[in-house]
């Protein structure tokens, strides 16, 4: 398994332009989404959040890393051409659904944000199912992204319940 991961990661050099562009675009769109949300710090001070919810700067950093990982997932899914049905669409769909979490959550629309996260988690699971048997790296990346989104689902559900 580790040899297969090493071989897949060594192939990243072949797609370095696509990889760099997709990671950069995903991260920039994530940053722009957070910046345009507005009143994030005020919102954080006014509402109650569940235990173990991260402060705003940590959440911002986590989401930028997650957005960059979504770009990596899209680049790897685009390269998974062995699949009859490409996992790229579900990878991109999961990214855009996760991208809308910030404005929905900080706009006070907790249940819509929860629905977007659930759909994003479903799309990540679909990506893992489509490409996982061909690419261990895509599958592991989907597991990391799924765990991160599960954490933000916890924060969102906790915010909805406590407020």
C-alpha cells in the first residue's frame, strides 16, 4: 500500500501545472469567501458554540488548508481516468458545497449550512467510492476531508442547538 501511495505521489510531477492551478484557485476562492462574509468576529462573540469549537483565526486557517486540499483532490480526481465515471464532478461539487458553508453559517442559516455540509460529505464519499479502488491517495484525501467536514458539521449543529 505504501509503495502504491509513493508511486501515486511521484506522478504528481506530471500534473504539476494542473495541481498548482487547482490548489491556488481553490484556496483563493476560499479566502475570498471568508473575507466577503463580513462580521465573522462579531458573530462569534454574540453566539454560543459547542465545546472544542476552534477560535475564528484557527477556523480560518483550517478552512484555507481544507480548500487547498479540495484543489488537490480535484487535480488527483481529474487524473483518475481509469474510472469509467470520473470522480472529478463529485470532487468539485463537494468543494463548492463546502465553500458555501462560511456565508451560510455566519449568516445565521445554520440548517442550510448543515444541509450543504451533508451534501458535501456525500459528494466526498462518492468521490472516494469512485476513485478509491484505483487511487489510495484520493481515498485517503477523501477521508481527511470527510473528517474535517464532520468536525465543522459538529460546530454548525452545536451552534444551531445552542442558539
